[in-house]
């Protein structure tokens, strides 16, 4: 999961999340991210990998789900 590693670095560096809390099962809300911060996280993923989440895809529950969706979009682009 290349996008998961990016998410971990982003959440630690930009959002101040403790790396110990970052597991695939963690929810954005459980990590202290509000809906705006979660959308910022999605935008960073989109910018980093040149992908676009659909409205439905943004409704993920965990970091692992977000990374899996991003990886699917990356793979579909052929990156």
C-alpha cells in the first residue's frame, strides 16, 4: 500500500497525529480529525498521486479503507 505510507507521513507531519495511533483500523475521527481535516487529507492524497476520489469514495471509515481506495485509483491510472 504505497498510499498508506504517504498517509502515515502526512498525518504525523501535517496533522500532528501520534505515529503510535496510526494503524489501518484507525478512523479519522478517532485520530482527532474533523470532517474538514479529513477532506484536507483526501486532497493531499489526490494531489500526491494525481487521482480523484468520487463523492461516494470519500465516505471511508478507516485509514486502511482510504489507502485501499487510493491504491485502486492509482492502479487504474497505471502508476
